[in-house]
C-alpha cells in the first residue's frame, strides 16, 4: 500500500534515476549498457545509441566520479532558473563516472576549489517546483578532499 496523501516525488527527467525516489541515499543515476557492443550511456534506454540494437539493459551508474572539465557560471542564467536565491556563482562540470559515461551537472562546492581531476560524489537533492518535490542532482566534493583543501 502506498501513502496516497503524500505528493509523489518526480525525477527532474524521466528515466534518469535508479532506486527509490523516497530514499535519496539509495538513488543513483540510471544507465544502460548494450550487451552487443558494450556502449554504456546515461539514462534508461530501449535501443543502443551506438549500434541500434535492442540488447540494452538498465544498470545503476557509480556514485563516485572525477571532474573531467568545468566552467564557472557567474551570471544568473536567463529563463526559468531554478537554483538557489539569491543567485550565487556555481560550478558546472562534466563528471566522468567509473563506467566512462560523462555527465553534465552542477558542482556543489566553493568555485575556487574546482580543478580538473577533482574526486566527486553524486548528490541527489530535493527542490520544490509548483508544490511538487522534484529530485534533481549535483556532484559534491568528497569529504576527505574537502577536509584537506
Ligand atoms: Zn550497442
């Protein structure tokens, strides 16, 4: 039986996460791997983006990654910006996961500490959007790294 009174959490994008959205500690990024060609990609898929076969299966991607490259967003993005208010500069990075998949995501740390190769950890979080709880994600510095910088 499910709790009907709670507003259900929704993912920021359908098919993006693996694990129960009710328990953020168990949420990871969803991926898919093709058993024909080995292509691994972000999100749940039914067709392989590389070879076009249907031999893909869902996998949970690793929660540790490395900062592959990044930029610092210093001006409030135009349009429907949903980040923290007031706006604060943030890192936007391409994070390489153990499976070789690179994911674009905000990096939650002091922008002056960003550097290529920085070890990062996947961090799902909740934000409110029109009264709904939306599960979004970022990456943050590993605690050991944060303590030593
Ligand atoms: Zn394939």
